[in-house]
C-alpha cells in the first residue's frame, strides 16, 4: 500500500490545541518506535518522523503504521471494581470483610457487587509517572485517566476506540476511516468537541466550525501533553473540595526542544499525596495550573542551560476549566497565561510563602490582573498591589475562614516577605506605615490593658515583671488584634472606617508622616482598609508547629 507524507509547521496551525497535538504526535511516534517491540512485528508498517526541527516535522506513514499508532494511542485495559450499592450490571457479588469506619480496630462484613470497567492506558504518560513505580501507584496517571473519562471522553459513546483495544487487542476500523480521510489532507471538514475541546458544530452566530483534515488529525494527541490540575473550592467551614479539572495546554513554539524537555518535566513532578490526588495538582485558581506548568518548564530549562526565559520554548499556556455535571460537560472558563518572567517569578514566591487557600487565591487573582498603563494611571486608575481587593474579600468571607491559623501566617508574610519591610530604613511606603501602626497598636494595647510585654531577648512574656506562660500572653494578644480586626471589618462605609482609624490607630503614626499619610488615607481609603485588615491579622500569634511549615492539608 502506498505511504503518505503529512508536513506540519507550528506557524500554520490554528490553535494551541493543534500545536500541542503536533508535540503529542511526535512524542507518541518516538515512544512507539523506541519502546514497543510489537511494532516491528507489524508487517509492512511504515511510521517515521522526517526532518524534525524547532519549526515542525514531516510524518511518513501508511495504513498499517497508522493502525499501530492508534493501537498505542487508544490502548486500554480492563479492571475490576466494586461497590456496596446494588447496580443493574455486575459480574458477581460477594460478602467481604472491611474495616469498620467508626472503630478501625474492628471489621464488618458487607455485600459487594463487582463489575468490570475499561481504563485508558495513557501510553507514555504511565511510564513517565514516577509514582507508578512507588507505593502511590500512579497518582498522576490516575488523575489523567479520570479527567479523560470525565471531560474529553465524558460521553460513553466517544470511547469506542478505547473499548476495542482492551488488553492489547488491535483494532482497524477507526484507523481505516482516518486513513481514507487523510487521502485529501487539505479538505475542510466539520469540527467536533470529540477532537477540539470546547468546539461546537456551529458557534453562537450560527457559523459552522471547520478544520482541515490533516489539522484535525493532530487533535488525537494534544491530551497527552496537557497537564491536569484540580481547582478546589472552600465550603462554609473552610474545607477544600476539588471541583472539575483544569487542563493546562502548552502552546508550543519550539517543537524539537519541547519534545526533549517535556518528558523530563513529567518524570520530575512532585509525588506527595493530598487525599487521592497529587498534592501539586490541587490548586486554588484554575489559572494556577498554567502558572505551575510554566514554572516546571522554566526550572527544567534553567537546570539544563541556565536560561530562565520561556518564550523561545512556548508561546503561553491555554487553560480550560471544565466540569462534568450530570451527563453534560460544562466549560467553566478558557484563558491564556503568557510566559513572562516577572509573572512566573512572583508565582514562585506566592507558592512558597502562602498556605491559606483563599488568601493564596486572591494573591493569584491580583498577580494575573492586567496592570493599568501610563494613561490609565494618569486618569487615577490605581495600580494593582499584592493586597488589592482584600478589603472586599475579608468583608465577605465566612467567620470560620478567618479562624484558619494559616491566615495570620500569610498576612504576616505579605508584609515581612513580599514587602521586604526589614530592608526599608529611611523611605517608608504606606503599606509599611500601616503594618507598623497596627503592630504598635496591638503591643501598646497589650501593655496598657494587661500590663503584658514581650521580652525579645528571652523570647517570653512578662506581666508586672513576672514571666507568664506563652499561651496566656498569646491569648491576650490575639484577643486585642481580633477585636480591632472585627471593628475594621464591620466598618465598610468609608467615613466610618476613617473615623475609626483616626480615633484608634492614628496615634501610632509617626509625626513626620502625618501629612502624607493623611492624604493617602482619604484618597486611597479602600487600599488602606485592606492593609489594615491584613496588618491586624498578621499580629495574631502563630502556633508553634506553624513556624516552619504548614500541615499537609494546608499546603495542598
């Protein structure tokens, strides 16, 4: 049978999913040729990459080669699962002994129904997940498989290519159909959500969505280079619950380099667990998935070459937040994050400094917001600061969220680390002034009301020159800071807040800063209110076990 040559260049491809698909195709063919001995047994099969370079590649193949490629891409296996709920279709049922949920030292007998499911293999993703070789049993590949079955192949009718290739079986019908279509590679065909995530047959203006056949062919492979994350939301008690999936799709700019670096990035992912998920995959904002992928790629390149610039490797990351609701796949948002050095550097700082999920989420929102240009600044549009909009967030969130001890840790870090207050000696900005005012208020109130002072050298509290317990001193300090915090939180009206600040906190402003700070207080009141709430929160005493690191649940 005659072979076919498909020439691809990144610059001609219409979307990030197509460019990611080309990278996925290259990686899939390389993996097939390098690691799958059964391919040599396929008589007459042709499948090779010609002239792979940074700009593109040529794929030479015939029908047998295409079938082998699809047999690997859509490889699946069957596994047995069980449930205590009686279902319509099951293979067998059995009474088994399981640990008692209330008393783990005891067991109880339950009736379980066993059934068989088809699970996608994931080709090279299974091999490049190092947790697959450990006791974690493939955290990352399980996440990918769950996403594929929930989102990309969320409708069971779209899984036929996998269902026909269970446990090493070969299948030719889909390959035959694609081969016949590829005989006219530049023919325009209708686009489908089965290939292009988020696509519809017609758009909102009733215009049909089209694609070239050879471009659409690439969309079989983009999902293999998408990084999967789980955005989490907080319930009223402040507990995190994953909701849907965030797919971070790299928009490839250098094909050859990306295909060399990407496998190493996958092999080096963090293997720590949070519940049933990789801890690194649990994020607070969907766009954080894109930031995390950019950080992983940058760190890998920096170790290899010392170059911390990413724009020569990828153009950005397309982020798709999707969720399965009933039988429908809902696309919650689609966005793009650019690979700017400043943004990635700041994300790295945020990732290390902050433990509180809702606090970190607001910091990420501020990071990703577009800064006003010079003209907008001249029209009194305020520059976006790390603390922007925290006044709104702190006024609206449930009280139980404020009781999270990691909140005070993060508020303190916002001033002490991000604002580098210890490095500022002579010139003080208003953020530093507010921080010191609130610190002075809490320390002063602690002494005037309870006659308690903190001894820096001895690292303990004294009351009337007698040492008291750390817990007693911390309790009084937290009470003072919390009362002031709630007083500010309740004063959402501009005049009410200014009146409180002037009457309660203004005595702690330095005299030589009165005039300048008064102007800021009246003209940037929302910003000062946000800073005041954060500064008072930073005065809450930290628990001893928080001085070094957060618990597993908080870090995740």
